[in-house]
């Protein structure tokens, strides 16, 4: 803790003297006086405990100890310049914490984030994915800067909103909509779409039962594909292993949900730019607040 620290200003002085070969030329390059440069070199020699320069009648040359010090000095000065370059710009060290529902991970979202990262290579992206209610809770606690969430239309203010396109899906190989009671696959209680599903089935005068519950979108997709029941999911979550139940089935279209983009009014300019980038995935918003 008590070891001396070499001042970069002193190191710059001796490097300049060594490169110029004289105190006079070095002082001119440093926009300083010769006496000041000489004092800096003497201070370095005191710190190093060695004579660093041999002062001849015509030039100045480093001693063996001086050569050693000069090698380190050049590296330290170069690192200083490198650090200054790395710290240049307003977005240095900025971490953007983004939250998205599970079905937005990958695909167009990843492509957009990759393009954004190429434009802002010094910005670190931290992405959380999960159920919309968990993403929204994290945002409300201040743990996230920018989020895409799904919620019931007009349930909260947002930067922009888009209608969520939902589809009733069944298994392509082992359909189960004809069963009585109809087996339903859903997210856990208070999960999205659950009430819409049960209300729609009851509206048909059909009975239903919960056959499979999962907090994982991939788990619900797989359960439907394997014939465990039907479900209601975003159109982008339909796979080749599913069939979409059309109006002929009697099931109504569900148009109660929005995809919403949220960030705080005081958000950093980079956060707001990323919000604009992400919004391009959805096209023109239904409304902007």
C-alpha cells in the first residue's frame, strides 16, 4: 500500500526527453520550460532509486535502468490513451436491461438486438424472459429499463401498443377438441388467456377440464402437439405440429390482449432508441401514449 506510484506526467516527460535526445527539444514539445522538465526527470530518478539519463555534451541517453523504465513508461502511456478512447462517447459502460415474454426470445427480436448491438458495440444488453406478469413485476420494481409485455387492453399506460393476434390450436396428429370434456392446456392461475379460454368454451355450452398447466411456452406448445389438449396462443407460437382451429369449430376470435412497450419518461436516450428499434417488429402501433 505504501509503494510509490509513478505519475504519468513524469513518465511522459522522460519519454519525450529520450525521444528528442535533449531537454531543450523535449521542453518545446511539451510546451514547458527546460527547468520544469529537468525537475520531473529528477523526481522520477528519486522514485526509481536509479539514475535514468546520462547527460552528455551533445545529447541525452538513457541508462540501463532508464531503458527498463522507458519500456514500462511507453506501455503505461499507451494504456492511458487506450483507456481514454474506450471511455469516449456517451454510451460507454451503459447496460440496458430488457424484459420480453418467452415467445419473443429469438427470431426477429434477436435479429433486431444484433443490429442494435453492431451500432452500439459498447452497450451491454441484459435480457430477461418469462411470463408477462413476471416481466411486468420486474419492471415495476425498477429492475428493468425497457420491456415488452402482454396485458389486457387499456389495463395500463404504455409507450405504444399493438393488438395481440391469438390462435386456438390443437394437435395436428392427435386432435382433442372433439373430446368431452374438452382438455385445456394453459399457463398457471392468473396466466394470460386462461379466462378467455374457459369463458369461450362455456359459451359453446361445452364442458372443459384443465389437462396440463405449464409456465413454459415451449412446454405448452409440446403438450398441444402431443395431443394433451387445446390451447390459445399467439399466432407466432403456432408450429408445424399444430393445427389452427377455425371459426367452423365455433370458437370465437379473442381480441382482448395487447402487446405493449414500456419504458420510463426519464429513460436514457439509448433505451428510447432501442424501443424504436423493437417497435419495428410490430408495425404501426394501435395507439401511442
